């Protein structure tokens, strides 16, 4: 279950996006996925539980400059996301987008 973009607060997510854009690898790598996928805790400023009760942001490092946001979910609405769920999300992205083309164009821009 993903979060509606309307419910996310820009000031909660924007600092994370900026750090990722600068090439920082944040969060914990999720094992047994077969890809470089990371889970990151993000605070939800609407609740007073800090990061533990906030959002979980799952992203995939495709290239050093290419990160794909897979999903964001509220920890209060969903306990964890399974490796199978993450692999399904990646497979869906790959069926919609030609990720090899995206990667080659990102590398060409460097």
C-alpha cells in the first residue's frame, strides 16, 4: 500500500531527495532482492513518533546517477514490504520503461 502524494509533506521528503540527488546512499540495503535496493526511514511531521512511526521509502540504485523510487508507505498502515513485492514492483517498472535505455542516457549525460 503506497502513500497518496497528497498526504506526503514536501518538507518531510525533500531533504531525502536532495541527499539522494547528491549521490548519497541512505538507509539499509534490503537483502535477497537481487538488486541494489534500500529501505529508508523518513519522519512524518504529522505524528510525534519520529522516524519509527513515519514513512518507509524504498528505492533502487540503477546506476551511480540513476535512482528509482519504488514505493513509499506509512509504517502505521503497513508493517513491512516483502522481497517478492519489491521484485514485482521492479519487474513492473522494467516492463513499462526500458531501464537499459534510461541507464545509457544517464551515463551519456555525465
